[in-house]
């Protein structure tokens, strides 16, 4: 059920990326290690990486990039991809 989606088509990885929890990076790391795909988009076109960038989750963004998450094309909602490693 790693790729199950909620009513907004968000995956568990997306929800973890915007959780604001101190353990968000560990949850994202666990989901990625369990086979979660970092690329899917929700119904508004957001990805786990776009959420992490928008909400300043720098460690999460780094994990998603390392896992091959595609860079978001719309960075008007948060910091530019180059601003977060």
C-alpha cells in the first residue's frame, strides 16, 4: 500500500514530505527504502519534492532528489529547486 492515495491523490510520501514533523526525513527515507515512487503527481500537479521545497523541508528534499525525484517545473509556490540541496 506504499502507493495508496488519498482523496486529493496524495501518496504517503507526499504526506510525509509536508508533515512538519521532526521525524519527516526518517519517514521519507523508510518509504523510499520500501519502494515508494518519488515521481507521482497529485490532482493539482504537486509531487513530494514540490511539497518539501514549498514547506522548507530541506532534508526531505535532499532525500527525494537522491531517489531521483523530478524537479518541479512550477517553483512560484516555494523556493527555487536550486535553493534547497
